[in-house]
């Protein structure tokens, strides 16, 4: 597809590709293949995964992949006959470490930083609260993008139907943690000792009494201590950065790619992602359809020729020839089914959407050598519609 033509030859820096899609469609493999192809073309490329699984590290054959960028060594690539004109880096988000780093950035003193990091409520929200992972993904993306260190960043999103929730999660999380009504409600209790807090709560706000029965006084006191330490300035800084990330994602150089397989369920998810992106006015780069069974015989005429060749063959035993024909016909039917499903996706989304196919390989994709095979299909002419 034309949107990915820049992967053939290095162009202007500052591009961002966001790969989204359902689980189990090879999204991390596709993200890594895009990164490899970009590095071969001359881009300094980072593949950042916010998928908590270790698929990216396994695909690239890297150990200890974490919250700091690691380069795929040029020596390893050279041993495989790959000589990139650029550089390939990878990173796996650590949301807890990213949150700690963010708090440190906005803390004006070591005492304040220590108070927040040791707070039990903070320890819970920074590691387990829904939305934290997505917010920290936005934060890490902002941090890296603003440095302008890389020509291209490839973002591998979480593998579920709500993969695009990372766009909205920061605002929901901030509203929960630092909304003005909550802060005003808790403000009278800032600075009270533990005993004073318990006594004051027992005789005052019925709302807080109800909350304390639900959460417990210990947790309520931890929340009050956290909100006192994390002041309005800190939360406003969080909000501003989240808003700036949304602007980055709407930049003309930011493209969303939807990865799917030709199964009905995966294509239904792909159509959902497409319409969600359209509704929110993000730049859609196209569909990348993975594990597509190719048509080995492109027409009934050539299929007939194959059958006649088999019938005329005098070398193979008849029983083996029959199995060969049966297997061939089965593969052709699967390929025809894939074609029908893909045409259905185009009908749902419009011919201008654009599709790039990656064929079904006989073996699983493991390591850089296999990634190179995948990456070739991202730039070769197997695209259709929307070109």
C-alpha cells in the first residue's frame, strides 16, 4: 500500500506507526517486521510494545527487554546476511517504572517523592489499577517522541478488542485519581494524623463515612495522604502530557495500521477498529492481513491443467497422486475462503481502505531471519484496493 511505501527507502524522520488488532493475529510479529524493514531501509527505528507478554523479545531473540531501549546488534544481523543502513531498537513498557519516573519528574523534593512512592494507595494504582498500563504507554510514547531520537517509532498495542482504549484511559484514570470534586472532598483531612483522621471522619462527612465502610479507614487515609502529596500542579502536568500525546497521534506522520488474519472473527474485529479510528478522526494507514493462504492456481483453467498433469504422471503411485490432488483442492478451497472473507472486509470498510497481504508460512515465525521473510511482503506489490 502506498502509505507504507516509505519503508522501501529512507525519507523524512519523525514518523509513528501504531499497530492495533485483536489477539492472536501476529500483531507483534508484524510490528517487529516493520521495524526490521525500516532499519534495512536506513531508518533509526524503535519498536515499542505495550503488550505485557514477552512476544517482542522472543521474536527478536532478545533477553531482558524492558523499560529502556535496547539495540539489536549489527553483528547479529550481519551473521544472518542482513546489513541495515539504519538501526533497530526495541523496548517493552514497564508501567510501574514509568509511573515512578513520572512522579519523580513532578516532585519538587526528595521528601515528597519518598512520601508518594511509599504510599500504599500509590503502590496499588501504579501496578494494578485499570487504565494505569494504558496511561503509562501514552507517557512513555510522549517521552520518546519528544526527544526526536528516532526516525520511526512502531507502537505495538495490547492484544484485545479494547486495544484503542489506551487513547481514552489517561483521562479516565486522571479523573479517578485527581478530579477536583474528590480533592475538595478529601482536602479537610490533609495533614491530619492517623488518629485525628479516624476521629474527624467518624463525626463529619456522611459521604466519607460511606466510602470508609466500603474501602476501610486505612485505605481512605492512604488516599488522603496521596492526594495531599500529589498536588494540583502534578495532576495538571499529567493532563497536559496526555493531551499532547493525543495531538501527536493525530499528526499527519502518525498512521494507524490494523492487523488481522482472514478468519471471520479477526476480520470483524478489524472492521470494528477501522470504524473506531474513523469516528475519532485518526489517520488510517491500511489493513495488514497476516497468514493469508495464497491461490497457487489463479484460475479454474490452471487448476484443470494441474489435474491433467497429475493424471498423466507415471512416476508417483496412484494412491499418492490421489492424496496430492485432495490436498491441493483443500488448500485451494481455504485460499478461496480467505479471498471471500477479505472481499467482505473491503465491502464493510470501502475499497479505499487498502490491504497488504502476508502469506501463511509453513512454520512459525521465530527470529530475525524469519522476520526478514515477513518484512519483504510489506514492501512488495501484493497490495490491493486503495492503492
